């Protein structure tokens, strides 16, 4: 048995994709519909900067296939603050913008923290306590992406595991890599690809990543990724896996996500 593996990218509105990933004849209003039929998930990253009307969420829901799932990036006004446990009002505003209109297409909400934000166990737990477990009858899944080395301690994965929150595994040139499994799903952001390669990563690397994703989905832990709490063995059970290719130039990110899904599905 294995969980569902979904690969994707961040956003769908990006001018350099036009004529490269998107056909020249495709209208801009049809870009989400096109991309959602090539990929299995997309990070909605505009929510990091602003909120949207319920009609926008309905539109995104209706333009995508039935089995498509969005990830939603949490607001910077919630995470970029000195005292995280004071984020209640901002969090309520974010959660109340209408995202439940996505229905079953609402996937994980991931919260990204600045690289200057250090691990303060008490304050971070205060933030975790604020995260709602459901929204308008929908079960919510949360993931956190941390970018300061102070989080590289066993106390951090133990804390978020207590609340069923996933640690975003971020493969990045400078930020720490934490591959500890702390929830019933896995969230990965692959950020070292290159636009010099047609599929962002060469075939050998895509094959490696596909193997890691499948290991996670089957309930295991890849043996070649860094853990900060190696003594903890997570339960071996199927997990859904979300993997997004998001490198600096990102022109070839959609091609990479399509290719990675093909490796996962054994179509290469």
C-alpha cells in the first residue's frame, strides 16, 4: 500500500512560462485549467502576500480536475512577527477568506518562516496551538518551513509531531535540510533545479527523487536525507506526498514537475 504522490510547482501565472510551457495560443485566463491537467498540485503562493475573495476560490475549484489538490501558502503577516503566539487575529483573518470553497481540493497549508526566525520552543508551540484542525467541516493539514539552523535539534520535530504538523523538507542551497517525518503526510520543496536543464533536474536526479517520494509514500524514510532526530522511527503507514519544484529561475519548473511525476508513475 502507498499514499498518493503529487508533484507540482508554485503558482500558475508566470510570464516566462508563456510559449515555453504554455502553448502560444493559450489564453491567460485558461492557464490554471491547462496546468492543472499537466500536474497534480499547485502551491497557491499569492496568499502569502494578500487575501482573496470567496469567488476566486470557487473559480479555482471549478477550473481544475476533480482529483486535483491545491496547497496554500500561509500569510506572511502571520509568520513574520516577533511573537508567533500573538498571531491569532491574523490567522483568523487568513483562514476566513474563503478557502473552504475549494472543498476536497484544499490540501496542506504551509507556513514559511524567515531565515532570521530562531527556534523558541515556547513561542513556537504557542503558534502550533493556534492552527485550526478543521475549517467548515474540512479536515486541515499544516506544514511548517523553517530556515534557521537553530531548528536543527531533536526538540523541534518532537514538538511539531505532537501537533501532527509536517516539517517541510526543503532542498535548498543555504537553508537547513530537515527530512524528519512528523505527520501523516510529507511536504517537499525541491529548490536546486536549473533552467539550463529542460526538466530542471537531469534524469538521474529525477529518478533519485522519485525513489525518495515513493519511499515516503509507502511509509518509510529515505536513508540518504538528513534527520535531526534519527533515533525516532515514525509509524510505517502509507502517506500522501506533495513535492514541488521551485528553483530560482523556475522557467523549467513545470517541465520538471511533469517529468518527476512520470518517473514516479513508471512512465519513463
